[in-house]
C-alpha cells in the first residue's frame, strides 16, 4: 500500500484532519463522515491532545472507529454541557452547510423564503453560537454552485462580514478553513473573502472556480492538497473506517 | 402524593392554544405515547417547544400545531423530519428558530423566573431577523458589548419521557444524556412524566445524580412501557431504526401515510404497541 493509491475520500479525511493541527487540548467537534474521521485521525497522529466523542455524550479515552461503542471513557459531555462548552471556547467545530457565501456565512435552515420555504432544512441547530463563539471550519462533501452561492437564503452560521459588524461581541469569531471534495479553502482573500488554498490531486483550479458561485480569491500558484501518508492510510482503512463509509460520502478514485 | 395517571387523563387536561414543551432531543427519549394521545385528541393551535424530532412531525401531521419553537427538527439517523418539512413548505405552521444554546438559555430563564438570559449565541445570524421579537442588551461591564437577551421560554405544560419514575413523580434517566428534560419541567406551569416503568417511592435504583426530575415540579406520572418508541430510549431500548425508516417513507407519500395512520395511530397506545409488534413479526 502506498500513499499514491489514496482515494479522493481519503485525501478529504486528511485535509479535514489538518484543520485541527496545532489545536492542542480542545474538543474536536465534527459533523459528517470525513470530518469525524479527520478529527479522530488527527488525534491518532499529529494532534494527540485533542478530545473526541463517541458521536454521543461520551468523551472517549482513545479515538474510536466510526460507529463503534465508546469503549473506555475519559469524560462526559451531554448536550447541555456541549452547549456551555461552545461559550467556554475550548472547541473547534467542523460543520456542514447547505449553502455558503464568499465570507463564510452559511445556511442549514431553509431554502427560499424562510416564512414559507421551498425546502425546509434542519433549522439553525448550533450554527449561530458555534460561529460567534469559537473556531469554526466547514466540511462540504459536494463542491457546487448550488452550495457556494453569492448570497445564502438564511444566515445560520455567521460569516466574517457580519461578525466584523458585531464589534467587541464578535471577537471570538474565527473561520478557519473549508474542505470540500475538490479543494481546501480559507478566508485569506481581500477583506476576508474565500480563497483557494489547495486543490486535491487530479483537480484543476478552473474546476473549483467553475463549481463556485462567486468570485474566488486565488493568490499565485495553487498548491496541491497533500496525500495521506502510508500510516494515515492504514489508520483510515484498517482502524477508523473499515466499513468504508467515507466512500458513500465522497465517490471516485 | 400518588400522582399516577393515564395518557388519556393527561391529554384531556390540555386545551387548544397552549404552549407545550416536549422533552428529549431529536429522535431520542421522546414522550411518544403522550404525543400519540395528543394527536388523537383533536387539540388545535398548539405552540410546540422542542428540540424537535418525530414528536413535532406527528403533531404537525395531526394538524395540532400553530407554531414550532425549536433549534432544529430531525430524526437524527434521517436528517430531515418529513412531516415538519411538508408542513413548513405548505405554509401550515410557523417556525420560531433558535440557536441550540439560546434555546437552552430560554428554558433556563423560565426555569428560574428570569425574564431573559444574555448570550453571544445568535448575534449576527438570522435568528435575530426582523420580526423575530428578539432584542439585544448592552453589558453594563467592560467594553459594553451587546448580547442577545433570550426571553424566557415559559411553558403551560411540559411532557417528558424518562427511563424510570416513582408514583410520586420523581423521574430518573439511565442513559448517557439527560437532554434538557429537567429544564422543561421547571419551565412549565404543569409537567407530566411518562416512564418505561413506575416504581414505589424510594425504589428508584442507581446513583442519586440520575434522579433528574423532582416530584416538586411534577403534576402527573404515567407508566408507558416502550412509550418512547420509536425514538432512542437507552439503555432499555435503542431507536427502532427499521420502524423509523417505515415512518419516514410513509410520511413522504399521502396514500402511504393514510395507511400508516390507519394502522398505527387510530387506536389506543396498547393497539399501537400491538401493531408495531405485528409489523416486526411480518418482517416488513
């Protein structure tokens, strides 16, 4: 097995893991298969101080495989305490989004007029609090102009433009990165606009631009997202996700 | 102090237009036996306050709901609740959307007789959109930052489902998460606990910190074995995923739903439980 054989899903898992690099002893909260795998992979490799859950209320003593029982437990984080932890700040969340705009404003609530939506989605969930209270990244399994839109229909997650307008109340707002099935992006463009950081192996920058419904900042040569190491591949395939659930979220070689 | 009652008696004490809080979280430990009875009751114009799951969906399908106050409505393993979705998309129910943390603060405020509690959660988002009725307050300390003033989510009635209860109304959870059930109970003028088993006072097993709900806040207690079905009720019962899938697929189709409602929801709770057993035996 060599790193050259990595699938797109495995590249995405590692790109998600990289979001937590340098975070130390905080909760890595993740939503979506590749994001959850990324948090646990980061903990098993370069970021051993991270705390991760069993997907429920238990902080597991070790990073556990996807869907596995918690095993030994090192802490308890029922929903109420998770909500307090959002305010406390020792947490970096990677959420999903049905729509995301140029400044990282996101929508998981509804498509169309919120008074009578064309499509009712989840609701706000924790997105408003997550985004104004601490580091937030996004994992978006399908990079398309339907998701990357000029303007979101409902602001669930707060983007950099709205956070800047909050004054001192917005001081904990911090959007880190957006990982998609095509690329890694951040908000290092002009005035905090979304910027292309790297394209996944085999993806041309033009394809990312075409899949993005607003002008994307691109600074010079675009890097290529790094491949998983052999050890990372082993951990993903044999330890964390032997059932290959990652391939249901991201298809293709 | 014996507060043992029946689901029918609980529901017959409710009135049209009430604000009803429902405990649990998503498709987890929902007081489904009480919700099913509510659906049969013909009550209308309810405001349902919930970390929403199939409770909200069923009540919407029954035409009992005017407004939903919630941070989300989901079946967890199935992200979108089909009846809630349909009701929203045809404009049949209003939706007051809260952030999860705001929602908890609203219950905390009501539980402690405070008019509001301040938080950062919600700032900058469309939770505070025009017409939401939500206001901010300026901190009298430090830099004077603005915070959301989450109004008390005061309830007329709370309905929660716990793993065990005693005949006086003390309630115990045995799973890993209390959800917000104790806050719902304290935020309500009247609270009803359903439980998988009801035992004699003093006979609740396990460590004292599992005694989540105190009888001082409880009006009535009902024994409803498997009363949380089909939601997750660990450790006694995991979510009935197969039946939840059946519910969701029927809910997406008008004729299929009529069949589902006729078979499972038209009779008593005992009839529901019997039909669910038969459905599983059929291997459907």
